[in-house]
């Protein structure tokens, strides 16, 4: 048994389907942005043991992008602590050759105004893993570097979310 649909009904169904698709597309989904920091953090002294680390440089770029002035003589000091990065072997083959690695980055901060402790974060660790092949050494080295950049971006976002809680 077949049902014949006239042109008038097919246009109505097409219009209804278009409205349904438009409703799904416009549901309000929006990419998350980095949180804005409070007005008390408009000038910061950014400190770390290694001022050339990926985390320090990425955090500095993120703060400058929010029009935060980095001044070493500012009374409010943001100090990176517990910064550590590396990789670990996750799995090996039957010939004892590494097959999977985990890249990690750990970091936290202490925020002080003068001698007053404003905020101290617990060290955060972000990880990503990748498969290793001795036949694709150059590509895998680049993949590790790319993963490290992504991990640092995630860590900076998490640190900024914690900093955004300071009034």
C-alpha cells in the first residue's frame, strides 16, 4: 500500500523539517571563552622558576590578551609553583618496545598581594597519550610536541578559571 502525497503536503513537510533543523542548529550552543579576571588583577607580577617554560609563556600571553599588565614591581604577585612536564611509558610490546606514551604537564600557582595570600591552587595535572611507532619517529615527535601545546592551553584555561574567582 503506498500513500501518494501531493505537492502541497510535501512543501508543508519540507517547511516543517526546515524549521526543526533550524531549531536544532540554533539551540544556543556556544564555544567556551576564557573567563575575565577581576579588576583587582589588572596589574600583576608574574613569577616562576623557569620563565621560559611553555606554561609561563602561555599564561603570560593569555593575561596580556585580557589587557592585564605584567609588571615585575606590581604589589600583586602570581607565582607558578610545581611546574613539571614529561612523558611516561603506558604500554610495551611483547619485544619490550614502547607502544604508547603519556605526556603530562603539572602546574599550580600562588596569588599574593604584599604578604597576604589571596589564592593558592592545588597543582593540576593534565595528560594526553599517543601511540608510538619506530617507523614514524619524526611524526611522533611532532605529535608529542603538539599534544604538549594542547595540554598547556588546557592548564592555562584551568588556572584562569581559578583566578577569575578572585574579586
